[in-house]
């Protein structure tokens, strides 16, 4: 059994916290180098491409920060037909991706049985790995989709600070939202699970971010997505209608650097996880920022395969890049860039590897 590489020693929550508070560029170089080394040793030089298909922007939830929440007026709402979803899958296949990520708001008109049919057809016709990211759906839906062949599920828990979480996520249908619990159930259903958080939510402290990262490890997450919080003026949090407590100097900034710290520390505590360089990071830091995350622990990119006609309507936050993100732009501009970074485009489905942790911990 190989020992897990720990270039900075075993990282407890207080060590993680110290790194999150570290501002000295020279010392941070050690963090970047360590994360890149663990990335290379544990998941290799392949960068896996996942085709992101935004299947519906309808949403019943009222998350205080999100531009497609039910609260936001004036969003032009769309929902793809089964044919459109299938066409998206074939497009991802043609572009050479190993995974299709189907994402939407929490939209109950994306019905259990209809989606099960689509998943079965996608698996039969394309052999792609299928990742779902459809919100906090009931257990029966999650079980049926797993049965239909879905491989993975993404559900960011956004923050482990329970009071901040509840301020930002009003209950739906009288049920208090508990995404950590849903993630555990997804794990038991046999999904690879993806958690994650936004970095720099107003009211989010360095300490609570350190806890988030410890939870990624405790739950043995297969995927972790983190991006900076980007204020959306049409949302209650963005407009100031919802005001988390002022945490002063303890406030984690919503910067590219803080996001990279979280990515790097996540790589160190979850050496085998698939970690994307996210669209939100690209939005605040441009293509260079996205490349930076790939040098600081990330190993996945999710080019957008949503048809252009729908893309602008999937406006989770302002400035969300809808052009650079396109699959075609990716092929043109990033193929070469990756090669220069000594990385290759991943082949196959890019499942979570299990070399150091052959069994689930829980
Ligand atoms: N800024 C940054 N990320 C956001 N998300 C939603 N709204 C915003 C925002 N205003 C992220 C959440 C969600 C994911 C799909 O998008 O983390 O889980």
C-alpha cells in the first residue's frame, strides 16, 4: 500500500486555517508546489474535460445569492427537451469528452421517469459517464437516476457554517435544507459525490472555510468544486436585502488567490479527488486564473456544451463567461496551452481513482 504523499506534513484544521490566513507570497509558493506535486503523483497530468449541459434554468429554490433562483424576476426561463439533452450528449461525445454533466436549477418538471429514460439512452448511445447536478431532489428521484446509470452527483454545500447556510437557503416545502445529509445518501446509493463551497460569501470566516475543507476530507469526497462568490445585484445577498453578520477581519475574501488556496489545500487533504478549475474563477481571474488553478491542484475543466441560445439565460452570477467557456473555444485556445503546461487532455471517463484509499471511509 502506497503512503499518501504529505509534502507539508499531516494537515489538521488549525494548519489549514493558518494557510488560509497566509499572505506571504514566498510562503504560498510552498503551498502551490506541494499541491501541484500531490496532483501529479495522485491523479497525474491528465486534465479531464467534462461537457457541461445546462438543461433547465427553472428553480423552485430561493438561495439568496443565485441569479436563477425563483426570487429573481426577468430571467428568461427554458427547459431542454429530451431530444435537446440527447443532442448535447452527442456533442460532448464528438468533442472527445468522457463525461456529460447535466446541471439545472431545482426543477420538478425535470421529472424522475423522463430523466431516467434520457440517462438510459445517453448511456446506451454514447457510453459517457453521466454526472447530475440537479439540486436537492427527493431520495426516490436520486435512487431512480442511479438505477438508470448516472455515475456521479454534484451538490455543493456552499458553507458548513450552519447559521450562515440557513440565512442563505430558505426551506423549501417546509423542509430545512441539509445538503451534507443528501451527499451522504448519494454516497450510499453508489454515486461518486461532489461537494464544494463558494469562497468569500459575506459572513464566511477563514475558520469556517477551514472546516469546509476538513469536511471534504472527512466525507472522502470524490469531487470538490470551489469558486469565488460573485455578487449578483438582482439577488437579496447581492443587493444588501439579506445581510449576514459582519465578521470584520475574519471575513474570507472572494478573490482568485483565496480560491486557489482552497483548491490547493483540498488537493492536499483529498489527494485523489477530481477538482475542477471553475467557471467562477475564470470570471474573476480570466483564463490565466483558470490556468493557475490547474497548477495549484486542479485537474478538471468543464467546457460548456449548452447551445448558445440558452447560455445567456443560465446567469447564476453576472459576467459568467459564456464565450470563452464554449466547447469550441476550449479546443482552440486550451489544447495548446495545456501542452505548454506539460499536461495532456484526459481520455476515458476520468472516474475517481482509488490507489491510496481503496475503500470508502464511511
Ligand atoms: N457567485 C458564485 N457562485 C455562485 N453559485 C451560485 N450563485 C453564485 C454566485 N452568485 C454557485 C453555487 C452553486 C453553483 C452551481 O454555482 O456554488 O452550487
